[in-house]
């Protein structure tokens, strides 16, 4: 096995002097912003606000900034230059103003085009970097690109990942990491004390309409549920290139009248969708630490999810959720029907699920993250801009 690239172990940071964390008062947060809404964009937006509330100045360098001028976005083949050049300039300027770079990183071209340049520019300017890697496709990406990633990772002060799953994936390549979980706003995502409106079984899918999330299996599972619960309803909350295909599938299955495709949903509207649902389905084929699962649990919504990637690291089958094999609509339908038929089990899962997400509140994550920042700053000898 190759030697670890970082000294940090794949576990929460150990206790460090509070003064180390207090020295960090200005960071650059590099990542995407909504729209479109997505796990990384939503986490970046939330984190920037929470850090500012904590008294830390945040320079946000947006990786998906609008094209300027707007018409440049129509020029295929060269439009990337209209985004990359301003991005690189923004990175260079930010690296001269801040103490630490926090780079939100993902697999594929996102790593090569956005994360790696941020790491190298910060390195050239002597600014320590915390790479915050996320994404369920890390295992496949590392098999292909670990050799390309190592030079960049060696120039970062820390690699932070949101789950034990990704820590394990990187550990298989001899790359150590520190776990800093995603943050769930437990004030926004909370169980509604008011009784739910009467009606049939209400199901929700809150994933984008892409192959990776296998919404087709959720539709097929719903069609089977409808055979026992003809008044059941399904809401598909998300946008993506497969919408027309999925709408046609709903018609073919004879459930189109009971399926509502919402399109893109603003993050401020998601809590109401969770609270209105009895069960959330997560049919994804690959996953890391899906915020939608944690948000549903916090909202008191039962979860039936595929047993893939990092999902079993955040929920326990039969204790906080029910897990089923991927691409298996029959198993997913049976899990839904079991919850509908066993109210005692449903209530036990609901209660345990809500308790389990307390660890993802900001007051639990904040000291971990500030410690990582402090250690990154200490690695550069306490450099100040």
C-alpha cells in the first residue's frame, strides 16, 4: 500500500488547542452555488452562511458562475474559456487575501477543471488548502485517476470527507482523510407537530432525474404499491434530462394520475415536501452521504433506500431505515408495504431516525471543521495575508 498523503486519520479530528481554531478568521470557499440545486451546491451555500455567522469572513469563489457576457454561454467549444479565465483570476486574488482555502471537490472533470487548479494556485501563493471531497462515484474515479490526484493532494494540508464510506474508499489507495460530515439544518428540517392531512399513502422521491438515481425503479415500485394501496400518491421532486422518459414510464405503468413531477424545487420548499410525505424512497445506484435521506429522517419521514455506497454508513437497516438491493423495484415495494402494515415498526424507525441526525447539526460539526482549518493554518507556520 502506498504511504498516506496526510497525517490525519480517517476519523474525526482529535482535540486541539482552541487558539489554533480561533486564528482562522478569513477563508476562501471554492465550490458551486444553486441553481441548479444539488448536494454540493446546497452544502456550500449553507456553509458560507454558517461560517459568516460564526464570525469568519468568507470569500466565495464560484465554480459555476454565470457566463459573462451572457451570450458566451451559447458558444460551444470555447464557452469554457469564458468561465475558466475569470475563475482562475478569482482564485489567484482570493489566495492573496485569505488564510485557508476550503475547496469543495468532486469526481470526474469537476476535479481536473476546478479542484486541482484551486489547490495549485493556493499552493503557489502559500495558502494552505483543505480539500473537501464528496461524491458517490469516488471509487471508480480513484481507480482511473488516483495517480493524477496524488500530486495535488500532496500540496493540500488536509483531505476532509463527509462519511466513513469515502474515508474507506480513499484509504484503499493509501490516502488518509478526516471525516467532517455534511450539515443538516435541524431547525428547517424538523417533524411537524400538527397531524398530517388525511389521505392515502404518500411517497416522495427527492433525487434529480438522472440515470445515477434510478427513478425508474421507484416508479415501478410505486406501481406495485398501488396494487395494495390504490389511493397512494407519489411526488417526484427534482429536475433532469430523464423527465419526459419517466413521465412516459408512469403512463405505461398506469400510475400517471397518481404521480406528480414537481421539477426543480427550491431548497426553502423542501421541508414542506418531506413533512407531507409518509415515506421517502431513495433508489440511487451509487451514493455517498445523501442529504435527502438525512433531511427526511430529521423531518420525521420514513426512509426506504437502496443499500449502496455510503448509505449504510448513515442509516442502519431495520433501526433507522429499511435498506433494499439496488435496481430491485419488488424489494422496494415490499419494504414500503411492510412499513404501511406495521405501524409499531414505522414509529420505531421514525423515532430512531430523528434521534440519529442530531450528530449532523452545526453545533456538532462546527468544532470539527474549525479544528481542521486551524491545523491547516498551523501547517503553514501560521501564515497571515
